[in-house]
C-alpha cells in the first residue's frame, strides 16, 4: 500500500495514512548485519570534480508526501551549493525494510532512508547505520526541544540512531450528528474507558446499522498500537525492567477486558481487512459514532462533511495518555564526506522553519515545541478543527520502544486482541498465549 501522509485539509485519495501503524514482520537478516561500513553505493565518496558532495535519499513517499519532500530537497540544494541531495531512489515506505535489508547485504545502500520507528531496532543492528548522538545533542535545535516521543523513537541504548522524521498522536474523533440522534452528550477531556464503553453502547443502533466505535481486527500493528496507551495508563509497559519478559502480563488483561466489553455489547465495528479502510468508511458514511485515530484522518472526515468533535483518549487513571508512532530518517555510512552531508541535511530538515513546511504540506505534527510555536503552525491549527487536540496530546504521548523483539511482541498481542474482539477467547487466556510467545521472543539473543 502506498505510504501517504496527506496535508491537513486536503482531499484524500484511495489510501490513508499507514506508515506508523504498520508493524514489521521481517527482521534484519544476518547478511545485513555483516555489511561493512563504507561499502556503500559510491566509490568516490560522492565528491564531484567541483567539490560538491552528492547523497542519495530514499524517502518512501507518494503523492503529497513526495511533493512535500521534493520541495524541501530543492530548497536545500539551492541553499547548500556544496551538497546535492538526490531524492529519486528508493521504494514505498511500506517496502523500505526489505529494500534496505537487501541493500545492506549487497553493500550498496543509500545515504538516508525513511525507516518506520518500529523497524529501527532491526536496521540499527547494521554497523553501517550512523550514530547521530553528537549531531542532535549538539545540533542547532536543542535536543530537549523535540517532543519526548520523537526523542524516544530514535534512541536505542542511549544513542541517537536516526533523525526524527514524522510525528502524530491518537485521539478520538466523534460524529456530532450520531451523538445528537442518540441523545448522548459529547465526551470531554478526562473521560474514562468505562464511559467510552458505555457511550459506544448508547450510540449503537443495530437496526440502523450504526456502531458506537470501531477497531481494526487483522492483528497487525494497526490493531495493536491502540492498546498500548491503555496498558501504559494502567502502569504496564511493553517490556519489563529485566528485559526478559513482557511488561503487561496483568495490565494487558485489564485493557483486554475493555475490548471484551465492547465486543459483548456488539458496539464495535471490527474491520476484517488490512488498512482499516472499511472502518473509516463506516465512520465517514455517518454509521459510526466515534473512532480512535490520528490527525491523518481529518482530511477524510472534512471531505465527507462530517460535523466532528475531537477529544483526548479515555483514561483509567485520570491522567491523559496517548501514543505517538514516529518514523525516522536513518543515515548510512558511505564514507566521511557523504556522512557529513547527510548529517547536514537531516538536521536541516528538523529545524522549525523547514519542519513546519513538511508538517503542513505532508500532514505531520510538529517534531518540536519550537515548530509548534511558529505562527504558521498556529494558523494551521486554527484552520483545522480538532488539530490542536492532537498537538496538545504530544505532551503526554509515549512511543513504542526501539527494541529488536518488538515485532514479535506486537504480533502476539495482535492475535490476542483479535481473539477477544471476535469472542474466541477470554482476556486472561488470550494474554497468557500472548505472553508465552512474546516472552520466548525476548529470550532470543540479539
């Protein structure tokens, strides 16, 4: 599926934002991990006769995302006469992991690639991945200015292994008409998961084919990442402190009990196909009251002329909690000159004046508080109903851990969620099966 992240307020094509929610099922192969640093795609270090260094960018974007990055590349090339970024290579972001794995194994890889946050731990096993710790800790934008999820998504074992590329967050989008027709008041910040279940039940009208809410039912990362805020809010974590077990053996059961309640009430539309297109079509057709989603969905909602309301995710503890699924610009070592040029480019992209162009044109949330404070972003929030709720959610958002076993943990949890959604298993039984599989993955040497 095309990797698309549409600008806010722009009508959508046939695909939605899929980047961050796609969990990887492919680990970086042994051949890739033995690729030698410096054995990249260039033999002359990319330095031309005129002294200009050329670097290759695999951006993975299509449509408006591609247009946005190409505009930024053109601006960078114009203002940096000694560096040329070639943005013509690569594949769609959904296929980037396989492409990069093969490229590392062959010793012919780009200087920069768009890597999903969930894939970074696998890719960073290669010695050809450049350590960007000094680049960003001592860069032009203070490291702590980046939102916490953006920092966490690129940090592995205390080192910055990539540059933040894209940021978002989950919130709940509500159809005001469905709420009015059901006589249900719109939720407010601080609402609870019990209230979410009750609201979904009240909004459901099976006779009219109206569902209270929806949940992806494939078992992929789209299914899983919606549960992590619930687990974190309950005090759990993806991996335990000892690193040998999952950190949600108990809290995962509690979160799945909420999912089970939605299933028992038959108030949740379970999307059986990858991509969640059907779930969103049900919502934009006016047959679903509320859906947890990200800012990428607002253009579709507006295009469908839905009178909508955005509210933070529900809570168990009373404290707001959500998830962000950042993606990355990962830099590879093709020699000192090209590494220096690549470092210059990715830090340039992250600076507020350039980040805000990407955010508005390609549909990301600001990478940093400095970008959020720019007048152009404030104006964008005013133009887009509910966008501020997503931006504010970054204050409490967390990112999935950069851990090599994450894909296996996600896969096991995804199957547990589906079994509960479909009424095939109890939360406790589903979580036990998940724990057995995920704990086994954590014991595999990395």
